[in-house]
């Protein structure tokens, strides 16, 4: 269970003068995705239907994810009194749903599913670390710090279960790396784009490309080399590769270069669209 509660957040320290309006927009979107943790737990419990140990862990994990959404949503409502977190979340789940009816992993195996879950936690841990480092508003900075620590712990949770399944499932390092890279590529999928739209739209029709562009150009801008390097090492570990090898340095440099390129390209597209 979580090591903290909403009561542990220093809400009284909120400083509206230090709210970054750009960061606020993506914090609202992040709140949507985190608050949807219950649906992901439902999916995971279907995939691991006969594994009571993992299902219990998945349900506990979901409770913490939902709390992340609650914390971010509450902060967003403080930063923008016109923002209705619950109403925005209802709009989000009406327009985006994960495959709750699935009985088998979309990754082809349970080990593959756990590799993918590790990569999600890699992404969120590095993401909230990046936001926390960039944020000047003290309450959001504390929230990001706590969430990043939770996500790192979640990575270790899924990695522990991954090792258990690798003992009897045939899935090689090459396959694990392919799953990891594929899941990383899904960071620009419809979920985050729709979350951004649901949290920030003024009633205009959903434009996936525009919403994705607006979310990703903001999110990418907060990453620094140290965030990417740590994420690269954790990715290699999940794929069964040496997280301290020289290849991690090459991979992290290439990944950071891609992030910079995408950030610049998306900013140019946004300017052209405006």
C-alpha cells in the first residue's frame, strides 16, 4: 500500500504565483490517466486470473495509482478553479477505454505483459522526476516527488513478478527488448492525447493529432539527460540486458536526442497551426 496519503501533502503551501500554465495542462492530463488505475487493475486481473498473489498486488497498485490521480486533480483544481476534475475524468473514460474484456495479454504472454508494465513505470517515474525538477510551485513539486518514488517502487514490483514468470515462460531477451521498445513508442498513442483533450478542451471536437502534439511538446520539454539515462538503465534491466553497459549510454544519448528533436518539431507544428 501507499507510503503516503493526501493528508501528507502540504496543501497550505500552495503558491498560485508559481504555477506554470504549460505544466498545469499536462498535469491535468496525467491526473486522468492515473485516476483510471482501476480499469488497468481489472485488465491485469483478467490476464493473471489464476494468480492470486499477483492479483492482490495489482489491486494494491491500482489504489496507489488512483491516489496519484486524486492528488494531481486536487492540485489542478487549486491552480485553475474553473477545472472540474471529476467531470473531466468522466469525459475521458467516455472517449477512451482499455480492453477490459481481454482474457489474455495483448503482449502475447504474461512475461511480455510484465515487461510492458515495467516500461510504463520507467516512463512515469522519469516523467514525474522531470516535472518535479522543473516545477517551481511547492505543492506540485512535492506531489511529483512522491509519485516518482511510488512509480519506482511499482517498477520493482512488476520486475519481481517478471522474474517469477520468466522461470517457466520462454521469452528471450530479443523479444523482451522488442516489447519494451514497442511500449515506449506507445507513449504517443491515443490515451495521453485523449486525456489531454478531456482535461483541457473547451468543447471543440477531438483532433487526435492536435491533442497529441499539444501534450507531447509540453511533456518532452521538461526532460533532461539524467532523467533519460536512468530510464534507459531501467529499460535495459527489464529487457534482460546489462543496465550498466556502455550500450545504455549510447541508448540514452540517442533517446534524449530524439526527445529534443520531437520537442522542436512539435513546437514548430504548433506554431504553424496557430
